């Protein structure tokens, strides 16, 4: 079965986020002063073939830990959907 993983990777809260800070300043320059604490991250969408949802979760988790996220500076979360659910 084909599963679709939606992965969000964000810099940990204790790590400075220069991109987020720049976006926040830009928003404030546009008089959007009510916006605060802007953080910039990555969103990855991938498909994985697996016999079960548990196996797909293991594969996606391994991909995140070994390649997609820098675990020293970033945290990640993901959700899985079957390909039929996403295409519908």
C-alpha cells in the first residue's frame, strides 16, 4: 500500500531563527504589529510503499532521523495518510 507522509521540521525553540526574525521585522514594517514569535521551518511530503501503517511509520521516522532533520537543532512531526485518502 502507498502511504503519504506530511512531515514538518522546525528549529527547536531554544535555537535562534534568523529567518523568522527577518520575517517578523518585515511584517512589523507592514504595520502587522500583532504578529509575534515567527519561526520558519520545512514541510516535506513523500510517498512510501509499505505493507502496514506501522512499517510506513518506521520508514518515515528513520528518514527523518537519518537525513531530513538535524536532530541537534530541529524537531520533527509527521502524519500519514493512505494515497487514496489524499487523492480523493
